[in-house]
């Protein structure tokens, strides 16, 4: 029997708690969060705002009551102030809480760019349930919104706002949206969005926001960028990415890495004895390059929480391991899917010397089903491989067709170290409502194979 | 430069021809078929009958004219009568045609059960374009149809007929439909079909049809089974599976295997010098068990045709290989997907001694997307693995939700030899419109892992 104290109630904390209790019902488990809620799906918030998800309670995975019933003690609105590793103690709401094992699941927080007057009424970030509720209310009484940032959350909010009849100005610091993709994919995504909804959306690139301006009541009225661009709007959402929430850990000298996340080994241990970390506050390892990478996604937090919950309850010989990520991600703009896994071509070129790679790639445009099926739709798939070994390095897919299936399949190809030749031999199930006789993945393999066999470098 | 003669115009023949011509434009290529058409998608015929595919010409992949333009000579309605390997010659329409390389792509033909008066007006099989046209005409003037056989074609025709307002009697020789699945999956598929459309459909199992009866005009009127069951209907389709079409090959002493298909090595060579075979007339190898298996599917025929087209045009050191199949397949009954790959649990048990397997399995029922997304749908996924090695042996999936994606992913897991542990580490892309935070595949891996760790056998 151990006393396990968990700080944080997003995805990883509750998962850790539930698993640790199931591993050993005698474990005494306390979960502390400074929020009013635990165990909710933050990834669902854009769909709550949009109205696809009607009731905010649907995003709650498990209530505090359910946890209490299982024997996990939940402390809402309890702020962890300081960890004292030597005393195996955390100061929470000014009281000392002792632990045998401590799990830090403090999650992530929105990255806030350096903007003058950045905090004012009418300016939001999207992270917590309350943010979602407020943005939804704001949206329903507004006509024009600004979104700062063209990443995943930016695109998902764009869908939500357009669906609800708003016009939107998207302001991006970089030269393109969805910068985890290769440039031409960013362009294709942008073109699709503007072709569909160009009358409601304007996009501004390479614009660094300098200052927010308020109206007489102190409410957001407009922004101004370094280049002099001024945009008025009813409200503004900052969607410039997230950063790991690590102040508590850093203050206790728990090591953080190059990405800012807490460093953990593959058992989810930090550098401090009896202190573990899981979820959006940690740094991950890319399974392909073995380099640090920062991924703040609910599925990863869940996996890390599961491994942590097992390991805090067991002996080293029974430890489970979390081996890392590929950086897989997916989102959509209405019916247009945007997905990727592994390394894109531009990054593959950048790291090619260091990792002794000779990146090749092919982009195939093809129907997702047999072309004669009336619901078949176009998809564009780019597959990146290493010419030297034939190994698959990554894939990017976009389109109204079933992109999702192909990217899912490529994740397992990458993780298993399969080669271009192996793709050809993949016996993917075929029938006209599901795939062309020669699947787009197989076509990509044919083309990469030709490049492998060609003399040129 | 070689003269390459191809017998058969379905999927493998035209693919071989096109690839062989592209490999070396000097190759002289002649394709002979006893049909009036070449290069069509037979798998699309049920959807043409249903009306989803409006025009039969949509099923034509490439016309004879397109092939002729490419320099491939097409001979329609030319029947190959005899192969004389010693003379490197085929008798076609009573004339001698000489070859350097001969490719047999004679495809498959419907299996016809031993039924008295089996040939009469109003009784059909579904294999060729003309069959599809005739059945569609028949369907439009009928109220009640009989389908003999509850396999893929049977289920697809069932959908087509119900969609067009017919009532259907499905008569199955075995004890269940979709016998490539485990029994309980057959039952779930049957239950789904009958729950949806029970007022239009009756299913009869363990019924061996003995005799067909005609009306005064000689047209099908009713059938009678061994047990005494009599069913009247406007017409009857025999959908009792297909068998390889190998008489031409057998007459020339070309070896066929235990499944009835022509035996080829992994370069698609038969046992006779300069004679190759590809497509539905050949026997495949199961990549998992290395045992012979017979698969008649357009995607496999295409792959085999591609490999054959390359190999007949090149030297042995450049041969491509076709390594085999997993027996992956997919179909649907309206929005209900039915898919599998690899070995089912019942078969795994049967072969466990011979292959030193200790099969375990788990069945997970879960939503395909985040549960709070209003379009999330249930899927049922069964994954079979070997307890000794942790390797994945197969998976079966059914449901209105996105089954297809999961089965596609499992095919690559099987082919790469990944284990249950590896599934847990699969970084499948996640967002609420595409997957729950913990994908059904990951849940299956958790459960199989528990079984691996348990003491029991």
C-alpha cells in the first residue's frame, strides 16, 4: 500500500489515478487540481463551441463522484504551491501533503505572444471548459472574430465560427498555416478553406501582432501588427499553441528539456526519486529520430497516464514502458481531413546529414474509393521515405476522402520499420465502397520504388 | 524484344499487358479473351445492379481502343483452346499463335452446386458484365428473388435487391452466413441484417438445394431442398463462391494446387518454362501460415498482373516478387461494414498444434469516434494473437462505425510481425471526429496484454 499524490486533473492525472487504484485497491490516492472540474476532453471544446457537441457535460469523461466511489480522493480548486522532494511533501492550499509517490500532471497552457495590452475583456484562449463556454457565448453575440494562429486549434475554431455565421480574420505570425506540414500542403489546405469559405474568411500571414486596443468600456476592439495592419473585431482568440505547464516542477529542480517539457524516462520517472510526470507537461521522444519532441494530445496523455498508474503501483521488474511518439495528428475543416504522421519532407531534408538519410517523397492524388462509386472523393497523399534503406519516414494526407485510414496505416508501417517494398505487399482489404483496386498507398509505393531504383540521387 | 501472349481480359491480363508494354515498348503484346469486353471491375457489379453505379461503362477501366493506342493488340471473342508448351504455341480460334512468354489470366468462374435442372431461364450467376446487366433487368421486373449463398456476393446482392424493393430468400448450404468470420460474428452480421430488413428477408440455413423447377415456359419457378423446403421466386442467383478457371492450364499439364488454382512461384512462374499465370486463376500463399489459399479479388489480381508484366519483360536478376496474401476482405450491408484480415480465432485454434500457436483473442465494442461526437458509431472488433509470441494473427470488425480503418491498420501490424505491446505504442493520429482518445485497437491491445500476463493457458 502506497500513498500516491497526483497534481492535475486533465487527462493524464485521472487516468493515472484510476489505473493506480485498479492495480492495487489498497493504494491511497489523492488527486489535486486548481480547476473546478476533472477528467474532461479539452480536444472536444472546438466542437462544443461549434454546436456539434450540444452539452458541455458530454465532454466530462468521469465526474469527481465517480472517482470517489472508486476510492480515489479528489480535491477540486486546490492549488499545489511547492514540492519539497526531500520531505516527500507538496504544499497545497498552504498545507503539507505527504506522498510515497508523486505524479505531476500539470498539463499545458496557451502560449501568449508578447502583445501590448494582451489581457483584456474579449480576448480568449481555449484550454479549459470555462474558456469554451465563454467563447461560445461570445460567438453567439458576435459577427466578426479574430483568430491568432493557424495551427490545429486555429483551424478548428475557424470551422466553428464560420459554421455559426461569423466572418473571421486569421492572423498568422508565420508564412503559412499548419506549419507541421510541408509548405505545399499548407498552401493546399489554405486554398481549400478559402475556396470553400473565402467570402467569410481573410488570412493574414507574416503579421506579428504588436498591440491590442480596447473600447471605452475596456473591451477588445482591434489589434495592430508590426507592419501597420489594423483589424477590428468583436472578439479575439489567441490560438498560438501551447507550452508545458512546468513552473511547479522547475521550482523543485525537476529537470525539463529542450522543448520545455519535464524530462521523463520511458517509465515516466523524472530525475527526482519518487516523482513521476505524465501528460501535456512532459517532453516526449520521437520514435523515429529519438529526439525530444513536445506533443500535447489527449491520446498521448492517456497512454502516459496508464503507464504511470501501473508503474507507481508496482516494482521495477514489472514496469510498463512508454516508448514515444511519431507526432501523428489529425484534424478537419468541415469534411476536409488534414492528417500526418512521422517526419515531413522539409524536416527530413534538414536532418538528413545528421541521421544519414537520403529522403525521397512522392505525392499521389487519387480517389479514396473505386472511382465509379458516386461517393468516392479525392485525397492527396505524400509519403516520405529514405532512399538508402527504403524505410518510411512519414506521410501527410489531405482531402474530403478517407485520408484518416491511410495515415493510420502508415503509422504502423513507420513503427514497424517496414519499407517501400513491404507497402506493395500490404494486403489491404479491398472492395469498391472502401478503396480503389490499387489503393493510393500502393500507388505511392510503386512511385517511391521507381525512385529507389533510379540512378539519380 | 519479346512476343508476349496473354490469355484473359479481366483484371490481371490487362494489367500484365500494360505493364509489359511500359517496361519495354518494343515488346509485341497480344491479349486474347473469349469475352466481348476487357479490363472491367467485376467487383463493382453488385453496385451497378443496385443502381449506385448508374452506367455499366463506368466499370470499364480501360477500353480495347486505349490498349491498341498503347500498342497492345486486343483480340475479343477469341477462345484459347489448347496450349502446346513444346512448340511455344496456343491454339486460339483454331489458329496457332506463337509466343516467347505466355501469361494465363483465365480468372475464375462461379461454383455451380449439384442441382437438378440447374440451367434454365431465370437462374443467374454474377461474374461478367452481361450477368450484371441481365440480373439488373430481372430485378426491375421482379418482386421476390432467391440468393443461393451467404458470402460476399450474396450479401452485396441482398443489399441491391432490398434497396430496389424486392423481398429475398437467402438459402445457405452451411449453418451461417459469412463463414470466413468466427461464428459469433456471422451471427451478429445476420442479426444486423434481419433487424434492419427482416420484413423483406428470410434466411434458410443448412439447406442443400436439390432441384429447380420451371414454369410452362421453361422459366425458373421454384427450388426444392433436400429437407423438403420449397421456395418460389421470380428469379434465382447462384452466389456459391467462385473456383479458378484452369481447364486450359490443366490440359497442358500446368500444375494446379490443393485449392484448385494454378501453382506459381513468387515471380508468378508456373511449372512450365515461359508460362506464367496471374489473377483469379492462380493459387496464393498465406503470408502468415505459408499455406496455399485461394483469393479471387481485383486488388490481388492487379498486384499479380503488375509483377507478371515486369517479370515477363526482364531478366531474373530484376524480377519483382509477389509474396502472398493475408486473406483480407471487406464488404458492407448498407452502412454496416464487414471486414477481416489474417486468421480468425476458430481457424487459429484448428492450426494451433501444427503451427505451435497458443491463440488468444479479445472482442471490444466501442464507438469509432469520441463518444460525444453525434456521428460516432459503434464498432465491434475482435483481435486474435498468439500468446507465446504476442504476434497478431488476425482481426475481424463489423459495425456502422469506421471498421475499415482499424482492419487496414491491423494488416500492416500482421505483415510486420508486430506484437500486442507494439499496438500499445502505435501513435495513431487522434482527434474527436476521428477516434476516441483511446482507440478501440489500443483497448484491444490492453486486454490481450492482460491475457498474455495471466497465468492461465
